[in-house]
């Protein structure tokens, strides 16, 4: 039996930057599947700080930017962002949305 690996998408997560208050807010729901590719698009007018625990700052996304984590190194041992991880963002209120895109690997 041949095995194939395909990338699948989770539902797009969106946060209106007008709701930012300076504290961390969840960017949608936690990841349902281990994420091989994770992309955040900050289509807002403000810089946002990103966290995976709501305590430590892990990254930043300037206004009008995106970041991409490609955890699929193409080798036998795949790295992923764990299922259940909640991506959080903080910043001041702005105009525009912040988007989170997650792709996961499906092996069958």
C-alpha cells in the first residue's frame, strides 16, 4: 500500500485589530492539527506582538506585514507547531484585520 502525504488547510482565523487593547487576545481558536506551515498576515495599521503562551513575547509583525513558519523541512522527521497551540497577539487598536493560516500534513 502506497502512502501519500498531502497538505490540508485549517479554517482561516481572523481578528479585527480595532479590538486590540494592549493585552494578549486569542487569534481565533487553538490549532486543531499539528501545523507544518503557519502564516500570520498583519493587514492592520499597527504593529502586533505574538505569543504562544500569553506571557512571553515570541515574535512581532509590523503593520502591513506577514510572517511564515515553514516547519516541514522535507526530511523524514517532520517538525510541527503542536495541535492545541493558541496563537495570541497584542497591540494597540488599529484599522484592518490580522489573519492566521495553518496547513497540516495528512498521511494516508
